[in-house]
């Protein structure tokens, strides 16, 4: 049978069978790639253990959604769509690339299952995808080299700009698309010149364009173009493969695995060391992360997987206000350190001396600046985690006695008195004993021997801060109005330890947790209510063996829906309300709808949304011990948040977190908006709109009537 052109597997180059050259390129490419991967695995083998083989079905679902479906990419629409096209083309054309590699050795090779009709469908699909990838690659090159979005910039203190590497890789991708198109088009043009059957290219694709350009070219020249295109593609393919582990584009290889092993449970904190029980922690010689190898193997994989897209830092509130923290460079600096300590092209019997991470690639203020809000993790399209790294680095500093001066006093007070202000334990329930309030509502207290079906866990800031005590009183009135039988622990309660743990004081956290757990169990309560998202998160994620926990916003939304809470209209219909999502209620626990449902249940209330809302909410900057920390910053996070509310047209900011309220009220003053803006807690708003609120005399009677008919949490 007459052939249009000699295939690469049957041609001769430099007096050698071309198949032998193709085979040599393939073996060399695979060998070098395998060597590079082995070298990159070296620090992972030396890293700390990490347990990531649990919940396999859920992990597979994450891979399908976040990796395969590229779920988070469109959050940055222009760049996201370009990446989706290139990624989809990568998946589609990988089969063709494998086929072309084998075609250099085996004449006429076809991927099993891609002959006949399926092969024709795939032919059309790959030609369309190749053209789409080329256009997307060229557009991405233009964005990186000409438009240069600010999030791609690299300050001089963090190293060199990565634009050149990005453009180079996009150029390689373009070369692969062009060489493949030339390979196909030259064969088709030769077949047409010889009068042989030829595959028709899809209009406006690369083979179609090249067919028209090659029309009338001699068969001999087409033969040369055919072989040249093949070997350009072959060499570019293996060069690209081996180049990936050398820089930021290593994520092309690691992203699948990084998403599979990504953090599944938001809001929690990893153990100090996997495989070491709480009782064995005191036997450890060292706590936390101090040296590179103290990171877990998953965190090393995180460093390899960073695409340097800048989305994390672009959404980091600490970075936005000029604190010395950029999550992007937490990863990049660690990756650069790995590349220095574990070079791929030299084998030093002794690794170069490296000092500790703090004072080396990281500064103290950089690590303390993180509010653990989770915005970076929410935005990352590859499942990279930061909070556990920050907590581990803080554990290492705490273990070395390296504690910021402003945090030393509250930490000592927490150890001694169970609250960061160092106030007497007996004053923890003073808000409930206030004369005016107590005359209105008698709150049960476990310290007085009372018991109840529901325990209201107040926590430190709401118990001791004069302004926040109004949240406690409002919460109590809402609970009473809803017919909830509740009590507080009073002096038996200690700080929940949420921020203590996230600031690296693991042993102090465990003391607080163990005490509270014992008191909660002894109270006999069957469920827990709190108005503090940090407490809510701690009791859910950091404690074990407790009754079900509910945030007050959940109870309000449920009771309003069931008709147990009736609300009267707003007093001033001209006010415009906006809800600020607290980080540990929203991003970390997914509670977005209940607070909004509670607000929308108030007749006549006009509500708007800030531009940054729900999972893109902007941190107030005041989580727990951050109220005591004095960071270097150009502007307060709360001020930026208040400005966002003003831009949305609101004059009342409602939140559901005492820490947020502290910072937002302070920010309103700093921004000079006292006359035009106010802030309040959700519980305060609902308390002020209660209809038919029972008084102190009728509350106990109402409780006795309703006790047996209360629904369980979550119904």
C-alpha cells in the first residue's frame, strides 16, 4: 500500500534507524524525570509524619471537584478560565502526546480504544483543544508579561520575579501545540499531493491552518517537516517533563496528590506530632517546627505544589493592611530552602548548615501576624494549607521561650486565672448578677448547684469585658424568650483555649480543655449554646466527648422558623443593615445562612451585602489573643471592614462574634464614622426586637411548660 510519508519509526537519521533515536530520547527522558522525582522525595522521607490516608471516598470527591473540575479557578474569572482551558487541554492531549512518543518506535501505534469511530471523535476533540490551548497560552503570556496583575509581583526581599519562568513554560506548551499541528498537517498535505485518502482537519484548528500553508509544498519538503515536527515535539515533551520539578511548575505533577491529601476538616489544628498522645507530649525533646525537617511530609508537598498565583496573599487581611506576612511567600521561601538543601544535580555527603527557620527565612512578626482566618486556604485552588504551619511555627517559638512581650501577660493570666485579663474567677458570672438584669431574668448557674437541659458557655471576653457583657445578657434574654432551659458554669468555666492553642501553647490549652470538659460533663447538660464563634469552633473541633454544640444564630433561625420566637418590626426603617461574617463562624464552619435568616426575619429590616462576604469575608483582625498582640501594620483590618460596609450603603454593621464587635466598634471610631455608622451583635439586635418577652416571674413557669416539648438541636 502506498504511503504518504515515511513515519518516524521507519525513517533514518544520521545513518541510524530513527526508532533507535526515538527510544533513546524516551529512555533518557523517563530516566531523568525519575531521578528528579527521587531527589524531590528525599526531604519528604525525612519530614515529620502526617496522617492523610483517612476518609478515602471524601478525598476522591475532593480530587474530582477541586482538581478535575477546577472548582476554585473561576473565583478569579479571567485567569481561571485560561487555566481551565490549558488544564482541560493537558488532560485531553496527554493521550496524544503518549501516542506520539510511541509512534517514534512503533509504526502506526494507536491508543487502545481510540480506533474507528472513537478515534475520529478524539481526532476532532484534540484538534479543537490544541487550538484552544494555544490561544489560552498566548493570552496567559500576555497577562504575565504585559498586563502583570499586582498579585504576581515579587518584592525584592522575597527573591526574583517568576514571570520569565511562567512565560517560558507557556512558550513550551505553545511549541507542543504547534509541532503536533505541523506533524498532522504535513502528513495530510502529502496524502493530498499524492492523491491518497487524507483526514480532514477541523476548520480553524492548527492542522487546518498548516494544511493551507503547506499546500503546494513538495513531498520531499513535507517529509522533512514531518520528521522535524515529530522530534521537536518529542524533545519539547521530555524537556518540559524534566523541567517541571525544577521550579514552581512542579505543581503540574504534584497538584493531584496535594488535593487528594488536602485538609478535610476546617477549623481544627493538627496534633503537635502524629502518633504521640497528649500524655506523651511532655516527653518530647522539642515542640513544633523549628527546622525544615520538622514540617510534615504533606507540608513539604504543599511547598512543591504552590503555583505562585498569589491568590492567598491577595485575600490575606494581614497582607492587605501591611503586616509583614504574605502567605504566598511562606510557601515560596520554604520551597527555595528545600531546593538549596536538597539540590538535584549534586550529592553532598553533608548537607549545608542551616539555622532555624525563625530568624532565617521567616521573621517572628511574620508568623505572629497571622489571624488564622483561613482566607488563604479558602482561596487556594490546590488545597495548600497554612494555618497548621503557622501554629506549628508558633509552637516552636513558644518552646524556645520566644513569646511576644504583649502576649506574655495574658498567657500567664490564662494559666493562673483561666482568662487573659487575670480577673477573679468568681467575677465570671457577674454579668448575670447585675441588679437591673437579675431583676428582669434569673439565670441559673452551675456554681450555685443549678442544672439545666442547655448549657450557655459564655467564655472569657463576653464574661469580663464591660461592653461584651451586654451580648451575654442579650443572649440570655433570647434563650429565655425561646423557652430554653439553660444555665451557665459561672466560676467553674475557664477560657475555652481556642486562641491559646492557635498561638502555640498546646499544654496550656489542654489544661483549659480538660477542666472545661469535666465541668460540662458534671453539669449534666444535654446540649451547649454559645454566642462566640471561637468558642463554638473550639468545642466542636478541639474538644471531644461533649454534648452537641450550637451557635446562638442557629438557635435563633430555628426558633423563628418554628414560631417559638416572634419579632417586632425595626424602629427606624431608614437604617440599612449589613452582616459581617466572622471567620470562625463562616469560613471555618460554613454558617452563612442562619445569621442572615435571623436578620431577614425582623419585619422591615433592610439588609445589603458587602463586596467581600460569606467565604470571602474580610477578617476583623481581633481573634482572641490578637486583641493583646501589637502587630506592625499600616492600617487596622477593622477600618478596612468598616469602609467596605460604608461602600455597600450600610449604616449598621451586625456581627455574631464578640471579638468582631470589639474591633469593628473601635474601627468606627478610628475611621471617624461615629455619627454615621454603628455596630451591634446579632443577639443584641434580636433581643431588641423580641415580642412578648417573658418577664422574670413567668420565665420559670414558661420553662416548666415547654421543657418536655423542646426539640433537639438540629431538628
